[in-house]
C-alpha cells in the first residue's frame, strides 16, 4: 500500500512542478512587460500619430471616415475621451456627407463606449438613432452585440435582485439576435460562441471548449485573446481550479499589456487573486492593483477607478502590515548578526593583527592583477565592438545609397510618364480638340505640383541620409563661393546637382530630366560651381567622396517617408 502511494506521488510530482514552473515563467514575463510599459505606450502613441498625419494630408471624405474609425479602434481600450472625440468627428462627417454606413457604424460604437463609461441610459438613447433597415450583416451583428454588452454592463452595475435580472434577460435576447449575423469564418467566432454558451445556454463546459479554440486561433497580443483568457480564468475559478485560474489570469494580463489595453479587468483580478491565495506575494498584489488603478486613471474610466479604489485599501493595509512584520524580523536579525560579528571580531583580533600587513599586500597585488586582467578583457571587447560597428556603418551606408538611388529612379520614371501624357494632350490641342484642352491645363498643373513634390521629397530624403552634405560641399568651395541655404530642409539647384552626382548620376542630360532643366542649363550650373571650387580639376570627384562615414547627426535620422 505504501509503495502504491509513493508511486502515485512520484507520477504527480512532475505535473505539479511543470504547472508551477509555467506560472513562474508567466509571472516573470508579466513583470518584464510591466517594466517595459512606457516603451509599449510610446510605440502605441507613435502608431496613433501616424494615423493622425493621414487626416492632415487627406481631403478625401471616405479616407477621413476610415481614418476616424481606425483612430477610434486605437483609442477604444486606450483612452476613453480620445475614442469618444474621434467617434463624434466620424458621426459629424458622416452626417454632413450623408454616409449612412459610417454614421450607423460610429453610432453603434459610441453607444458601446458610453456603456463602458457607465452612461447606460445615454448608450441606449444613442443606439436607438440607428436605422436597422439599412444595416448589412456585419453591422447587424455589431448592433445586437453592442446591446448585449450594454445590458450586461448595466446588470453588473446594478448588482441587485430588482434590475439585474431584467438586464440579464435583455442581454440574453440581444445575444440570441446577434449570433445569426456572426461571421463564422472569423477568428473571433469561437469567442462569440463561448459568450453564447455562458449567457444563453448556461453551459460552462461548452463555453470553455469554445474559449480554448479561440485562443488557439487568435494572436496572443490581441484584445480578443485577452478576453478569452479572462473568461477561461473565471470558468476555472468557478470550479475551484486555482492553478488554471491563475495561469489564464496571467495570460490575459500579459495580452492586455502587450496590446496597451487600459480598460482591463485581468490585472486587478490578478491582484486580488495574489492577495487571497498567495500571502507571500502581497508586494506583487500591491503592484498589480496600483498599476490597474493607474490604467483606469489613464483611460479615464470613473467606474473602474471607483471599483479598484474599493479594493486598494484592503491590499495596501495588508501590505503595510507585512512590511512592518518584515522590518521587525530584519531588525532582530541585524541585532543578532551585529552581536555575533562583535564576538567573532574579538576572537580573531590577535591573529588578524599579526597577519594584517602580509594579507593587505597580497590583496593589493591580487586586486591589481585582477584590474589589469579586467582592463585587458574590456579592451579586447571594445576593439571587437568597434570593428563590428565600423563594418555595420559601412554596410548601412551602402544600403542607404541603394535606397536613395532606387527612390530617385522611381520618381524620375513617374515624372517622365507625366511628361509623356502632356505631350499626348498637346498633340490633341493642335488637332483643335477643345475637350482635351481642359485636360491639358489640368495635367500641366498636376505635373508642376508633382515636380515640386518630387524635389521637396528628394531634398528631405537626401538630407536625411547625408545631413552634413551642405557643410562638406562648402568645404570644397572657396569662401566667397560657398552656398548659403535659406532653409535647412531645402537644397538649392546647385546643391541638388551635386547631390545627384554624389549618388552616381553624372550625365547632364540625366540630371536635367530629374531637375526639370535643359542639359545646357545644367552644364552652366556645373561650370559655374566648378569655377568656385578650391580644386577645380578634381572637384566633382571629391563631391562623390563626400559623406562616406555616418556621423552622430545621421544616427538619429528617420527614414524618409
């Protein structure tokens, strides 16, 4: 009998160790992500700013509506007020342009966002503005699923026996209406089936199966992956499987942080789980609940702030008690160690006194040897790093030159194609084709604008690659012949000609095509500039050798768009 019990324990031991190891790995990953939080948020803001730039450069109504929608999606679980701002802008523009699709889409999203902020009556009023007769299948699903969420949030908020059952029943009815419109080919389909199994079928086992399928299909840094893991955590928690509950809470928290989700439940639930189940991890519980509170403030969700604030004092109080106990233990240990050290010092004092001089000399010699060895090792490492960096810089220079040449070739081909179109229009004008006259005028204006755009982008791209070019070029010229730029972002015609020569475009005819001058004009510019050079015979050869090494100023340059 004893052997059987030992055999069973031996079989269970690897499983237990594996589960504990996985949880520790997930906690370590979560802690690392929390340390990288600022960088993740900075990257999120960079993505958002790129979208905002599209609004300043695009006058196309449809593209602006699409960009408003993309900005809402970025802000949806990131910042409440900003998400609402771009929804309102989308609704306003859709109204003005009578775009029914985007008006309904933004209105549905606004209703759901209002419910997240606890404005349930306003959410219902907003979604009632939607004309359901013109919704497509996807919008029908979003319409009913948003109503399901609104009433689900409302029921959770009421948390009583009077209103909660009413809202639960309404939520079930709307979820039933939503599912026939759900896209069965979408990766999120299994998640929605899980929601249906929980709220309509009341079948936890079926729901869990759907959520497991969902997380196998969804990206691990997506919002739906986080929600599926959170649902699985709740399911395992309800049946008392605390290991799985903690595992999926950690996975959900990790996904929320990677996705910069500030409107989250997982981290605060993980804090409460750590507080209730792992009394030795009160410092982690305090860190998690504090981070969740900071997220709620960042998102500006007043309901979540109140909810977290109610949990915070309990954890903080226990954490403070634990700190006090630790301090007492540490103080006792320090006193005991101090007394022991005094005793040991007294015991060895005589021996130390006799051998002190020899010991100090040996230590100093060993220290010097160690320092010398360490310095030699550091010198070798620095030499290796310097060699690698130099090789990398040379390779980077070559790649950037190829990129710039490719960019210029493509632009030149595009401009040549526009000129060819102008020639065709002029031929039609000579044939007295009046209709084509308007096309010719428009085309000429467009060609001029494209040429100006090309030159501006060329200047920016070239100066991004070689920010010291103008200074190095002036170093080849006599003091009275040096070129002064009106703007740091714009090259003069002479500088553009030299820039093209630096990139390998030497023929005046090719340069003339790229800069929209005649070959004779280019030749004249080159002759005048060569006359101002210190070494006239080797001037253009020296130009081709400029900016061979990337300096400090280029290391921070971004690639031209």
